[in-house]
């Protein structure tokens, strides 16, 4: 069997590696338009910050691991420009072509930069190449403007600021991290007050580069910057699929079944370019996250290798560290719950992360959203400077297991003063919600 993979990111390399592990007789080829495969995209902010000293440390495996040890043909620096489904052949950017029996589209996503600013000289991050460019440009900058208050925008701004470089965050909203509900989001804004230079309720009108410097014009006025970075969302790279007649959604995501097959049964899709099931609603969703892409790739590889496997879906579980805060969210926010027709309620509590007599620890904020009728958990958000990440992951597991408030309250979370109080904040949140 000839197994061809378009894209050498997390999904693509996980798929081809699993397929070869199951069946060494598969002839496997990966075509990657960039220069790198199998790298830690989520580590780029730490490279920009300087915690990671060498960009090569972000590469999971050397190319020889795939080509020599795993027997995978890897082609970099060439893009697939066309899929001929009838002939089962793809055309590459250099004019050559390759045949396949089974094909995986794992082309990922690209930054969404408004078209009027596409030629402005501003940068955006979605690949190791772009991360290296930002790192090098930041090293020469005194002032940086980040446009966008998303998780990536805040993460990048934090990374640059930690290098002692002045950063302005331009946001069209009245607070950062709109993925958080208003109450916990407002508290986070208060907690970081004075730590970042925000320009809220701002509409970017012009980004102009002259003599190596930028002038950024918004409805609030003009300011100068040595570098401008857009963090205003992403767009799936699904054109190669739609142009070949493969079904895509209104959002441009490739539509797949549980085995991640597209509308063409010999073509699969995985990673940031593909739809997946929302584990709470059961509806199609988009989860452009590293852990999701890796698992989707593993599912495709298993199916190609002869072991039938289904991808159940995702909660969109997200973790990020900004300043000293561990921030996490999963499942549905209040807005998501309303949009999906739930009769919901929510509880927001603040409690200490450890036994109060034990040194260290911090206040932990936990927000849970649940169904009013069934008391089933629908979503969670956590912010803390201490052990916030593991609490969010506990809540994610509970939501995926379809816990009710009763089941969350009786969840047998371990106790020891260095780690949590005897009444863990998670249990407190469930208790308060039950009383409501």
C-alpha cells in the first residue's frame, strides 16, 4: 500500500509513524511544504522568551529517525498543489507527481491576518519558521505591538515582555481572553492590572512600515513600534481538499467520519484542518490543539495499519501560563451553553490551593457550568498560580465522563497539605453548585 501524507506536523507524523509501526510493508511518504517536521509548535513562545535557547531543541526527532529508523520517505520544501482523486495522484509545487492508495490531508492552519494588512510587513506565528523569524526580529526590537488578545496573543506578549522589551497589546474587546466567562475573565484582568500595556476597544486602521519602523494607527490614535505581530485567529488550510471536491464545512474544515475518513473513503483528514466531534454537545467542532492533532493522527495511522479505530472527539481542553498564572478551560462556556440550547447554571468559587497552614499556595478560581435539569457538567475554567493545571485536567476528565454535580462532589481526589486542602477547590465548587 502507498500511504501519502500531506503535512509533516503533529497529525501527519503521528499517523505515518503509527501506520509503519503496525505494518512495515506500507510504503509511506510525507510531503511537507516547510523546512521542518515533528516539532513543538507550543514551545515557540518559550523560545521567543529565551527559556529555550536553540530552536533545534523544539524538534522532537531528527529527520533520520523517520527516514532511516522508521522507513518513511520525507520530502520537505515542496507543497502539494493538486489532488487528482480519479487517478489517485497528487501534484507537487515542483511539477512532479506522486501516486497513492490512501491519502491523509494534515495541512494544519495558518494565521488569520486581515487582508488589508497582509502586505504591511507585520508578522504572525503558526510554524517553526515563523517562530524563528519573530525570535530574531524581537531580539532587535525595543517596542513591539501585538494585535489580538487571544491565548496566543497574550502568551506571545508575555514572552516578549519577559525579555525586557516594551509590548503594547491592541484589543478590539474590553478585556483579554474572551474564551473565559465574564466573571472570571474580569477578575483575571484585575489581577494583571498594570502588568501589560493594553489598548482596549481598539480598531486597527493602518499598519505602515517605513525605514524599518512601524506606525500603527487605531481609533485611539497612532503609536510607533519596531515590530508588529498579529494574533487574530487562524484559518484551516483546506483549499487543497475543497478544490478536489472533498466536502468541507461552512468554516472551511474538512468533514470526516469517526474514523477520520473524508467524503472520499480513500482520503483521511486530521489535525487543525479537520472537524471533530464536540464531546459535550455531540456536534461538529474545531479543536486546533496539539494533543488533539496527535491523537487524530494516531487514529488515522491505526486505520491505515489495519486496526480499526475511531476518534471520539474533544472537549477543547486548553492550558496556558501567563505571568505566574496557570489558566485552563474545557467544555462549554456560558455563551457556548446558551448557543447550544442548554438550560444551564454556573458556579464560581475562590478557595486556597493548599492547606492554609502549609507554606506557599495561592488563591484558586474555579468556574463550572452545568445542566440545570440533569446537573451534568458541561464546562470548566480554572485560574491559579498553584496547581491550576492539574485541577483543570481533573475537571476535563469529569466532563468527558459525563459526571453530575453529585459525582463530582464524591470524586475521590487525594488529599495532602502540600497539594490541596482537605476540601479541595473542585469539591467546594461542586458543593456550592449542589446547594444552588
